[in-house]
DNA sequence: TTAGGTGCAAAGAGTTTGCTCGTAT
DNA sequence: ATACGAGCAAACTCTTTGCACCTAA
């Protein structure tokens, strides 16, 4: 079946090779923010005839076409996620490396105001929180995550 | 004369070689966020007997000792600034690459609240704005930057 | 005196690219 | 048919490191 990302590629007139189809599928199925090596690992499992150079070339192409967004969470490797609907940001669990997404429209407004105050139009921004899972407070009121868009890793 | 950074090094019991003294001075005099190559360039001008390996080793040491902070503004190279007083963030002028610092305590509170809502304690965070200098609006009410801590680059 | 710093060049990690061959359109 | 993609290995950029020598304390 045609994956979501593959459809986007076709819409933009990209030539769909077997390799691109596989990478597109891996990306469509990812609910995390994989780096190139991780994408490569997953892709090779579906089709061994893929080289890491192709993965690099493909993510770059898809980024240029606006299908993917490149993230940098530190650690010196780029990580990718499909371009999506609304703005969201990332909270990185400093112990596990997991990434939690969240959004906060109120917050966006504040940023725009800050830029304006400095004499700039806000073109884009980057916000990352690094946090540590809070110890269950004395009272064991077991309550799962209170909010958040739900994507993980 | 003993530079501010050199004083900090001595306080922490670091052995002060000629090279370190020069690098400390360059850092003390920098009002921007230089990368290693830029530090090296400036240091060599003061004393040609400095290798870039020493600059790398020194900034790493100073970062470990809490004297410097490493920044990543994209572009794949680390940039450094002395550890300072209050938190501040950066607005990068997308046209010139200049970095403007600003702070916004209100904003900090919002971030902490977001982390809490997600079940985390906020350990640290990263916020960068990318903006474009606003065209002088029709009326030429020449007014310089309205706010900001003042460091540049 | 000696623990630790330095220069140099080589090694690493992540990413890009030249070239030749292969394939989607 | 042909413009474009893929694989491989070499090249590149930024950063770290092994080793022999040097120096601050």
C-alpha cells in the first residue's frame, strides 16, 4: 500500500524508486524522531538493497521539499520527523532520551511579542525543554500524563 | 593584567599556561558567541604559539568547570560564551547571522508550568528565535532597539 | 621534581559527493 | 531513450586523541 509520505512524494513529482518507497514507509510508520542511522536500520530490514548514502540523500531531498523537518536535539546527529499540522515543541527526558511533544499556543504569542519588541519579525523558533520525570509525590494519586499531543520517543 | 576568565580559572585551581592565559583573555574580551575557529584566530594574533587542539581542549575544560557555556545555533559548530548571571536567550538575525540576547522571566515561568503539566521537573531548556529585522514602518520614527540585554553577534 | 599541558598528526563521527551503473517514466 | 537515482568509497568538516616533549607550581 502507498504510505502517507510516498503519496506526498508522488504529489510533488518525485521519481519513486524501490528505495524511496521503503524509506517513505519507514518514515510514515515512525512515531518517534529517528536519526539517519536508525532510519537506515529500519529500512534495511525491509529491503537489504539500501545504502546509508541513499538515506542521507533522501532525507535531505524530503526536507527541501517540505515533507520532513530536521531536528537537532544535541548529540551531533540530525533527527527527522514528518512536517505536521500545528506547531509543537519537544521535551526531552534527560534520563531516557525520550522525546515528548507538546504545544502551547499561548506561548507562541509571547514569542512573537518578544521578537517584535526587539525590532524583528519572527521567522521561526526553536524551543526544547529538558526535564526529569517527577517523582510520584508522597500521595500515590496515580495519574498518567496530564496533557500532550501523544507522540513519543 | 589578569582577565576575568583567568581569575575564574585560578580560583578553580587550574594551571595557568601562557596559552590558557591568552585564550582566557580572548574569551573575556569577546562580546559575541565565537566558535572554536574564531577563538583560535583571535588567540593566534596575540600569541602564534597556540594550536587549535589547545583551544578545543581549553573550551572543553572551561565548560566542564562551569566557566563557559556551549551553544548550538545550528550550522554544526559549537559556539561559546562565558557563563553569566541570569538566564537569557538568543534571537538570531536570519539575514546577517547576528545574535541578539534577551531575557524574559515571565516566559521562564510558563516553561516550568508546561513541564510540570507533562509530569516533569524542568532541568534546562533551549529557546532560540530566528527573525528578520522589521522594515522601518511607513513613518520614519527612528527608534533604536526597544529592549534587550545588549550583547551582540 | 613531576603532574599535567601542548603541538602535531592521525583518528573518529556524521555527512556529502564523484563516478559508474541501474531504472522509473 | 534518457534524465535521474543508487551504491560504493573517498572526501569533508568538526572534534578528539596518542605520543613525545615541555612547563607551572
